C-alpha cells in the first residue's frame, strides 16, 4: 500500500511517500524549483517520489493533506472580524486565493495529481506529532509540537503509544511562541519563516538585557509553560507586518532595515528572545514529563528547529532521551500526514527501529555515478574517477590543507539541514575557515556559525553531549579540555569582535559562547562520511570537520550535478566530489557568468 503525504500553500511545501508503513521518499519542492521555501503545490517532489519507486498515481491508495483548510479558514475569518477594520488590507489580500483555491483543497489535490482515489486531511499539529513520534526509536513517548500556527493550535503536547497518538493539551492562536520569535526575526530585519535561525545564531553575540522587558510587557508565562501574549504590540493578527509602532516604542529601537549594519542592541534583542524561548520550552518540557510520566520525548514544529533550546532540554535531563523530527517545520508535515494515514486512519501497527526509521533523513533524489559522468561531460567539466579509498584519502588531505570541498553523495537530505549528502566540508581546526566560508563561499553574514561533523564514538571527547545527534538538532558546549582562554581576551570583546578570539582546538565550529550544533556520524546511517572522518582522525588526529549546506545564501540546497557544479564554479570552493568523482577548481574550463545570478535568490 502506497500513501502520499502533501504539505503546501504556506511555506516549505513537500511530498512524502510511504510503502506499507515504511518511509521510502520525501523531499521539499524548493529543491526542484530553486525557490527557497517554495509554497506551491509540490508537483515536482511528487513526480520524483513516483520516479524513485517506478510507480504512477494509479498505484497510490491514499493521499493525506497535512492540515484542515476549513478550520484554518475559520480562524482567518474570526481573526479578521475581531480586528475590523484593521485587518481589511490583509483580508483583501488573503481572501481571493482562499475562495478560488485553498478552500477547495480536495478538488485541487485531485486535479493536480490526476487522482481519483481517497483524500483525507489531518490537523496541522497531528501531522507534526505523527512526524515526530512514528519515525522515532521509542515504543511510547511524550510529544511536544511548537510552531507559529496551524489551524488554531500553536503549541500542543500529548503521548504516543504504539500506533496511537493522543493530544492532551493545546494553546491557540494568537498566543504563539513561534510567532513571538518570528516577530523578533522581523523586527531585527530578517525574513519571517526563513531567518529565525539567524536570530538563534546572533544571540550569543549579545547580552539578554531585554528579558525583563519581554516578561513584563510581551508574555505572561505560567509555571506549566502555558502563556499569553500582549497583542497590542503585535500586528500579525490583522496586518501584513509582524510588529507595530508600540513594539518599537517598547524597545526604544526602530525596526532594523534588512541588510543594514547589525548593532549591539540588535544582538541584545536576539539574546533576550532566545532566553525567553528557552525558558518557555523548558517549562513546557518539565510539565509534560510530570503529566505524562514518559521517559522519552519527541519534538516537531518549527520551534523544534531551535537546536539551542533542544540542547537545554537535553542538558537539564528532563527526559532520558529526546528525538526531534529532522524536517520539523511544515515540510515534515507531509511525512507526518502520510504516517498518520497509515497508523491512525488505516489502523496499521507500528514497527519500532532502535536507530529510528528516518534513515538518516537521506530520503530524496539519488545521483548514480553514470548520471554524474553524463552530466559532467555535458558541462565540459574536467574530472577524475577514483577508487573509494583513494578518493577518501584525497579529500581528507585537501581538507587538512584548508581546501573547501563540495560533497555530493547518495540520496538528498529531507529537511532544512545538510547532513553529509549535499554538504560543504572544511577543516574545523582552521582559524580562518569560518570567515572564508561565510564571505567567499556562502556570501553571507560573518557572524553565522558552522556545524561540526564528529564521529559518533568520539563525540564525547569534543562535546558535552550525552546522546547521539545525527540530525544536527542539539547544541552542546565544547569540552573544557579543548577550550582556549588565552589572556581572557574573549570576555573583553563585544559584538562581532568576538569572532577574532580563538576559542578551542576546533575554532571553526566553536561559537562565541563555546557552543556547537553537533552532528554525530555513525557507520550505519552514512558509512562513507564515517570512513572519511575515520581517515581524517587517522591522518590528522582529529575526529571533527566542518559541515555546512551546499548552497549560497538565499539558494536552496543543491539537488543535481548541474546545481552542484554551478555553485562550485560561482564560489571560491576548491574541490567538488560527486560519488567517487573528483573535480579541482584549477582544472575547470572558464566559467563565464554574469554576477547578476546573485539576484536569482531572495535573501533571508
């Protein structure tokens, strides 16, 4: 039995395919259209899923959409009516597409897919809960979902037991931790539903000077983690902006213009909202543990991508173990919808795998060596094909010489993180690598941190982490034993000047607060990457290298050979590896392209 899950029409549209309850394919539409966070119907992702299994729409037994459009429409109408006449502009913009398309989602799905079978709808947070629990390695667990908003729900918790999920409590719109964080994202000049991770990365450069202000005026937080927002400071309920003039007056700051200079006050705001988010998440986690008595926790929803907050749950040992859906945002809703269709609607039993059933989240398109050679020949690229052992030794050597390596291997990752299938790799020991990668490879802000890849069996030698982290969704501190505190210079620096202080033996992946967004690599989920790390350890005595997504700022992660080669040639990358094929920048023919290509991608 094949079940197709769909998420669409808000942001990060995706399609997921399961076969007899097993996840076989999942991908975001953005990877095909090259439009980041693409919200359109995931036609290309669906086609790719069918191609991967060599099936057609006639083989699909059930289609599940990730939310309930009529409930969402009810929320929009009631919200607009509540704010009359303030919501008129937003109402006029939203209603035409709802009346023409979104309300008639079932007909739209049938028409888009040319499908004549059964279509059902789960609720938004049911989809998140299903995406978190069903692939997890737990027979039973507590579940927390936190995001901006689905239909009405913004936060929920419940329990998963076997094939069953039960939601116990919910918080409703407009009181939303995700929207509070997005409001600050907007206030700091970043793009909503895209730039929230920048706020998280910026926070360690600031001081949480505004936390009391936020607690007094913006959020009324209870001991159980429930809360209410003071809506007089926000305009997302009725307008096209997240905050209003009262928000600016409260902080005594004007909203930062996108791409303008980042000041210390902006960093302090980021630090403050991060503290508040962590406080709320920890209170919710403690309450959920107390109420459910479960030892394990599953997380999903956009706020679950806040790996710093996740790391705090781990550090506090509220639960024995936590598992976060790698595609925790709306893209993952497609997978959750499909799994809910199998377990909750079709009442099929669940088979739990000790290492989880997400398959490392390598669930997208594959690139065969034959396809790679065919594409590279069409591009007139110069390359060599090596044995796997020779290739790995070459790559390890190049990394040790501070070369930047594009790494394309196997199936594409599902979710916003590159996990070693469509990655850019570098030497974590280099003092220059963070700056070089940010400015010359990614073309992005210098403050952005990079994540470490570390051998799973060596992770506790470098980081204060007590569980595996294969999906880069836990932040932990770098071990005291490998930190540097020379002249205590770091404590005297402010803002982005903190970048100039070498903090550890792996400075390129050590953030200014000595934290790191860790990805542990094991031989089961990614054997080739594990072998590369093992060889780097043997050659250089270090089990850590840099991992960042294979793209430039504003571009979706590369999918095809053509995407990878284009990104390789547009940037100051030194080496490109596709399967066992190696390309050196210095060997390539002239690549003539206007700098206008940078305008293709909308900055976040």
